[in-house]
C-alpha cells in the first residue's frame, strides 16, 4: 500500500498521463503542443531575400570596376569595403533561402556588355512584371552602367559615388517596404539581416556624401 501510494504521488508530479497509467487506466497519449516552426517566413521575406541578392549583385559589378577604371585610393578602399560586406550578406541570404527550401538566386560577377548578358540580367537588375523588366529601387539603368563603365579617373570617382548613393538608397527603400509589410521580418534572422543592411548602407551613404562634397571642393580629388 505504501509503495502504491508513493507511485501515485510520483505519477501525479510527472503529469496526468502517467497518473492514469499508475492507476491502472492504461497508457494514454501525452498531450503536447505542436513544435514551433523552425524557419518562419512569409512571401514578403522570400521576395526581399531574393531581390536583395540581385540588388547586391549589381553593386559588386560596380565595385569591381574601381581598380581597372583609375579610381582614387579613397574610392578604391570604399569599393573594396562595399564588395566585402555585400558578398557576406549574399552568402547569408542564400543560406536563408536554402534553409527554407526556396529557390536560391545566384549573383553574377560578369559585367554587362553583350546581348545575352545585359546589365538588367547579369547584374540582377530587374525582375519580370507584366512582360517587362522593372528596376528594383535604386538600381542603375543600362545607360547609367554604360556611363560608369566608360568613365576613368576623377570622373569615375564622381559617378561611382553618385550612383552608389542612389543604389544604397534603393536598398533602404526595400528594407522599409519589408518592415511595413504585415507579418514580415518577424523571425530573428530576417529582422537582423534587414536591419544590418539598413544600418550599413545608411552609414556608407553618409560617408559617400562627404566624399562627393570633398571631390567637388578639391576639384576632383576626394
């Protein structure tokens, strides 16, 4: 009797399912909560990650031109920093998509210039909508990319800063749209990555605006 009472008390402490078993009621299923979703996401999150990979890809093309286009030391250093940071973010966004079993966008390192490799495709410039290519916010047009590609030295510095500010502001618009979408950016990974993009590119915009002002004041040398 003492032993059975001890078993009942122990079963009560462990839960109703074990208590029923101890009382001779037979095994019953344990009531549990459904496991939390391991990788929560929304369609807006997926679209943001996929589009931002393409958006970053165009910035990489621009940054890679700095050494061959006579960029100043200051602009070359900035371009290296932008390329390094955005390559890391592309890898994070690709892994985010893989974890959620989504199609993984692949950035292109090829510069525009041929009919089969135009800027709008090789640099991830746009996406199809209603049968037409539409630029994502801040993305350079083919004409702007061609202008930057033709520039050398001080003119390249000026256009690089001008167009990269435009490009970065577009990325901030994409982040703002994500955060404004109901239910989006709720999981930690999405929120952190989008917040990092916003913080890093806001800081770089301020730096490039100072460099552009110095370039104009110094007559072309940042």
